[in-house]
C-alpha cells in the first residue's frame, strides 16, 4: 500500500515523523561537521606548536596515535557485537507472541528469566573477567550469544527458557567485560582521560548508527523471508561469529590482579565478591555510581517496554504508527547526545591545555624531561587526584543527565499529545547517548583496575532486581505510575550525585587494591 492510499490522519502522522527524522538527521550531520572542525583545529594547534615544545608535542602525537589504534580496535568489535544485539531487539516479542503463539504471561516469564539470569551471573562474570582475562570472556560471549540465537529457532518453551538464561549471562558480559577491557588497555597505554572519554563517546555514536541500521536490516530480513521472525536471530549469530574472529585476531589480553592460590581455595569467589562489596561500602562515591546505574539503566530498560503503548494511547492512529521511523528517530537522538558529549569534552580539554600552557610559560624551559621509562608508568585514568577537573566535569554531567531524563519522563506523562511525548522521548534518548560515556569515564576514574570488572558487574545486580520487580508487578497496566517512579528516582540520583561526587571531588582518591587482596585509600 502506498502512502497516498492511507487515510488522511495516517498520512499526516507519517509525514510528521518523517519530517522529524529528517530534521534530526540534519542536526546530527551538522554536529558531526562541527566535531570534525574541532578535531581539525586541534590538529592545527599541534602543528603550529613552538620549537621549544617540540619534544612535548611529539610525545603527545605518540599518545594520539596509540589512542587512534586502540579506538579502532575497540570500535570495530563494539560495532559488531552491538549490531548483533540490536538485530534481535525489534522482533523478540513478536517471535514469542505472534510466531510461537505464547500467551503474554509466558512471554513475560521469558523476559523475566533473562533479567534474573543477568542479575545472578553479573558478579560472577566480573570475577571471571578479572581472573581469566577480559578478552577471553569476550570470546566466550560470542559463543554463548551465538548459542542463544540458535536456540531461538526451536519452538519449545524449556529450550527457549534455557536460551534466555544464556542470553542473560551473555548480556552481563557484554555490558561489563568489553568496557573493562577498554579501560584497562587505556591505562596500560598511559592514555589521558580525555582520550578515553573520546573513545567512549565515539562508541555511543557508533552504537546509535548500528542500532538504526540493525532496525532496518532486521525489518528487511523479515520481509525477504516471508515474515519469519527467526531470520534476524540467525543473522545475529553469524555476526557474532565474525566478532569472535576479530577479537581473537586484534585484541591483547588484560587482567585484574588475582592470585592463583585464592582462586583454588575459593572456587565460587565468594570472598572476592565480599571484598568488592566492602570496597563499595567504604567509598560513598561508588555507592552513588551504583545507585545512578540502577536508576538510569532501569528506567531505560522499562522505557523499552513502555514507549509503544504510551504513544499509541495518545495517537489518533494507535494501530498504525510508523514505529520504524520513530525507532530510527530515537537512535539518531542518541547519536546527538553522544556528539554533544564529545563536543563538551573537546572544549574542556582545550581549556585545560591552554591553562597548562600558560602555567608552563613561567617555568624553566630547560628543566630536565622525565625519561620515557618513568612516564610510561603513569596511568591517568586510574587516579582522579591527577585530573580532579575532569572528574568534577563528568560528575556534573551525570547529575545534569539524570535531571534532564527525569524532566523528559515526567513531561511525557503530563502531556496527552503524541507529538509532545515523541519529543520528550527523543530528549530521553539523547540523555542515553550522553549517559554511557559519562558513566563509563566515571567508573574508569573512580574504580581501580584490579576489581573493575567485578564492581561493574556487581552494580548490575540491583539494576536487574529493579527491572524484574517492575515487570512482575504489571508494568504495562500501570505505565504512568512506573514512569513517575522512574522520574522521581532519576531526580534523586541527580541530587545525590551533585551533593556527593561533585562536592567531594579532590578530597579522596580511588580505592587501590593491593596484591594481597586488602583495600586502602590514599590521600584521605
């Protein structure tokens, strides 16, 4: 059916969402162009450096080249694995409900099984990543998630439940081991925090492009296969196999600090998990990080279940909304958030470099330069004492993101206009695009490398509990109440982040875990 054959109300709805998508794409292209101009300006600044700063600039150039190589290695893999994950998203519910004809309560059971599995496996996944290597666990992820895709082709409830168990465990790996690998590799290369922030910002941008593309590809696969909702899952499995090959060929291994004797005595790593919990309890900033992750990501996961019925109930054509265009608009909004974050970090980095340059002009230019063997031992991402301004900036951004997200969700409830709700949801997705690089950078600065994957996974336990409880209490029947609670929690998170992390910046350093397994704090 062509667009001209549709009723007038439907044509107007399609026209509005098409125009909004085009506008968002235009703004995104403009932001990309601006970002490129900023990058070129920074390169010209390096090229025009004075002769007296040649040694310093050459060293910076070396760091930039290392950062570019690391960014390429990470983003290629990240695009592949996130593409595989996004391919499954659009048709997971349809496969269970429409093709396999399960009742809605059974579909809810399948979703809850995945979240419970993710919550149970989250701390164990972090321990395994710290012990046996982040690269190794990422390879395991490709295998387990491919197996999950294969199990989706079998119309059997026990098999599908087992597939959700594997899928939940795989999700825990996806959102902990990959980021831990990146942060550890950045520390090993002694990259500045600004480079790590840029990589994470680019990752969110890539994620948005991949998500929008995956939605279109999955739709085409279903059409080509005559409405078979299994086809996107098969494509996802093949993409994961490609990811396994790329990881094995390009990534080097890195670990947390774990003693082999401890591993043999504590098979299930209960003591290590207990130590991780003690670390969180001793530093209130880590408690705030975990609280923010639970509130924001929990709201994000619940939003996935709610945005369609919320738009349908306020629309004149509830059964014929152009969901594909709306989904693409959300993904472009997420890319805009990522680009906005990158521009903020670039501007802050320029101001920091200018301030450092002015300070250095008053010092003796003939002072000896530390040998490379000493500078290579510095790991900027592991100590906020060396970059308090960056920590403070990211803490402020985290607080603002939570506040803007709370406003977006609350305004969508108060308004009954589908267009206004759509714009509110686009704002929320833009906050999602900023959230991931901001939160990832905060974790990189506040959590020491030894237990980073363990703590990151530990934070996901309350997150999954929050989502599971919300689903079991009937999220679709009380969606306004659920969004109201999410908005209140995000507002609380904004206030707590501003009052704890922002105010305490520079007062304490991250917790450092010694090889003996004891924890201590420096410069109290």
